[in-house]
C-alpha cells in the first residue's frame, strides 16, 4: 500500500493519490485492530496468570479460633 501511494504521488492524478492514501489508511487500521486484539488477549492471559499465582500464595493462610482475654476481669 505504501508503494502505491509513492507511485501515485509521482503522477498528477489527485483521485489516484487519494485512492492510494485511503487504501493505506485502511491497511493501517487493520494492523492497529489486530495489534489491539493481540494486546487485549495477552493482557487477559497475564491477568489470569496473576490470579492463579495469587491463589497459590494463599497456602500460608491458617484458619484459627481465638478468645479475647480481658485483663481487667480478675
């Protein structure tokens, strides 16, 4: 698409230049959309891994009962 714009710019046909630029713009948007989808997928995967790791670190938690002792009552 870039080459098409460069070729169109060598000529004097404004419509050809605009068509080539439009095609380049559409290609750029498609690339951006694909990159955004990939980044979102990677973010979701990293978030899932983070939750799995935080669940694993909870192994040190101990459930216990306690009784509060009031020192004023003797």
